[in-house]
């Protein structure tokens, strides 16, 4: 697993080929992701798993099966990491988990009051978009 974080030249993360292989395994991989989100080694592992969930949603994996991971996902609702916030907002936007609306609003307010330092992008854009999708 290799994650390259956003920098002054690129405002997004990049992932190794292993990440894409993990996503191609579909629903079979959800048990592993659930465990890794509950017991992460580091932020890179969390980001990889959130990215894989986003890819799975884009590929048509049943959003309800991913929504079932909300107890593990909600562990990161209070994060200050703009990377994790952005991926979480994307997952919540696609699944529309009812319990995730409040944490999205909290993230938006938190980042508006105390913008993330050294972020090479604005996570509030994705968070705000997710909130608007909930309201639509």
C-alpha cells in the first residue's frame, strides 16, 4: 500500500496499483475494509480504504452494504485530516446515510472556523457538496 499525499503540485492523493486491485474484488473485500477501518495502522491505511469504498460505489457495489460500515466510518467523523474528511464526505454523499448528515455539518462548521493547515485543497467544497446532495 502506497499513498502519495496532496502537495503544492497536486491537490489529490494517489494510490498504488494494489489499491485498485483491492477495489476490483468488490463486496468480498468489505470484511477486510471493515476490520482495517476499525483497527487502522495509520492515516494512509484509512485513506486507502476510504478510496476503495468510493471506487466500489462508483462501480455499482450495493450502497446499502457500504452504508452498513457506518459504525466504522463514523469513527472518523471528528477527524481534522482534510484528506479523510474529503473521502468521508464523498462516501456519505453517495450513500446518504441519514446519521452522517449531522457530522457533515459539524465538519463544515469546524473547517470554516479553523481551516485545515497545510491543506493543498479545500475539503469544505466536498463536504458542502455532500450536504447539498442530502438536502436535494
